[in-house]
């Protein structure tokens, strides 16, 4: 009998990470793959990215609307409530054997709570990580405690999940699935990518992705204004912006990006969603990634480029030596960029250790999802070493 594996995805970046696993599960005769798309995937403001899922040949079993047209803390809390209401119906209809969740977002926490209430085992990917500057840090650990199986991206992260009281025989170090994308995708060449982006790369190029620091009460506009001040100084540098996710106060950043691009149209472009192929293809041709995205910590180092990690959003996450952390001050950011794109620094990081594995995570996760014995109930004893 086929095992019903339900993948729940709410954002463009999350879907990109899930993609190798989705392909593995789709190609296995022992799997009945189910997909639920929610949150940003269904929002016109964020690019209606469910269309990319369908364009990749996947069938979406349920579309769960839950995102309000506001990003205040109250709106995010209400969206979590809407997620639970709608996800309860979706999961009750699909009746999966396992729900697979990734990461640490608010809709992911609400989905984990719903699956737990319905007594459906949860498999959690990327647990055990730390991001002290984001409220997602608390969400991630809460999701881990509601999950039955855990697929961590490093051994340190695996050990942290175990310290949360999870039994070691249910916690696995598989590496990060995004490395599978980097190793296996046929990335776009320069001319094809430029045509797709509507953008010409210059002598020096940056990718900029900046999200709100959700643990702080102040608006992210101040920090982002400092970043834009640094970018203004780099007159001969071309810039590709990706717009922020649906996080608390994220919408305040979008007009700031659009205004900067309008004033620097010859050297800057912004996209709501690049998609996995264009995103990774762009990383081939930039000199550094700038901002505070986890992608700068996990994906960018595999391209041999520097990451300028601004502020505390990713504080605590395992990082290679190519990641330069700096305060959100224009002149400090500028100096970090100048160091990161220097020939000396590029040469220095060529032999750095990459902590997130060398590929093969999706295949290993698929095998475990389809072969691990399903629990008769979700009772768990708190594991103490």
C-alpha cells in the first residue's frame, strides 16, 4: 500500500528547498505524494507562486488561503489562526500518513499544531538551528517538539534537537536539500539570465535580500535605509534585489526597494520572486550576497562568494568563513562589502569548510519517509542523555 506523504509549503524559497524531495517522492512508486500550497503562494502581492509549482508538473491537492493583507503583529497572529482553521479541513480530507514541514515560519507552526491535534505524525526539516534575531527561532523549536521525525542539516543541529528531548533514533543528520539543487540543476548562462531578469550585469555585482528582524520592536526601515546608503556609495556596482517575505513589517521595505531601483535603473533591478533556477543562476554571477537571509549562510558559500550578513537576524546559525557579519550601519556595511568582494578574500575562502553537506539529502529523507515504521500513536518520552 502506498504511503501518503503530504508536503506543505507556504513560500517561494521554501518550495525551492523542497523541490529535490518533491522530485524524489514523485518518482517513487511506493509514495502517494500530496501537496498543500498556502500563504505567499496564493498571494498576488507575492507573485502567485503556486503557478511555479504547477509549471514544474506537480499537482496541488489543496490551496489553503490564510494570509491577510497586513503585516502587523496582530495580523500575523490572526493569519496563524486562519491557517489552523483551514488546514484542519485540508488535512482531514487528505488524511496523509505523514505531514512534512520545513523551517520556522508562522504558518508552519500553525500547521504543525493542526497536524498534532489530528494525530498525524510530522516530519520536520531544518530543526535545531538558531536565529536569535527572528521570532522564527521560537517557532522552529516549537515545531520540533510537535514533530515525530527530524531531518537536521548539520550534526550540531541534530544534537540540539536531541537536547530538546527528542530521541536520537528519530533525529537524522541529512545535510541541506538546497545543496542538491546546487549540485544537480543546469543553471542558466549569463545571456539567458540577463534576458530573463531584464538586467545587465556589470564589472561588480551584488545580490541583496533583506528581511525584517522580527524579534525587534523597531521598524526594519531604519536598518534597511542604512543598507541603501551603503549601496548608494557603490556607483559602479550592479544590484539584483529580491523582495522580502510576508513577515511582520515586511511590506515597509518594498517601496524602499522600488524607489532605489527607480533612481538607479541602469544598475539595479528588483524581483518579487526569482524562482529557484534564476536565484541560484544569479548567485553564479554576483561577487557577494548582502542582507540577512538564511540563503546567504547556506547557499551562497557553495558558489565561492562572500556573504555580508547584516545585524542579528541570523545570529547563532552555523556559518562558514565566507560570511562576514556586520552592524546595520552604512559605513560598516560598505567596508564589509569592499572586503568581501576583494581578490584576497575570494582566494581565502576557496578552501573553506562547508557545513551543510555535499548533496544527497533529498534521497535520504525520501527513503526514511517511506521506510520508517509509522507510529501507532504520537506518545513521546522526553529523552535525557
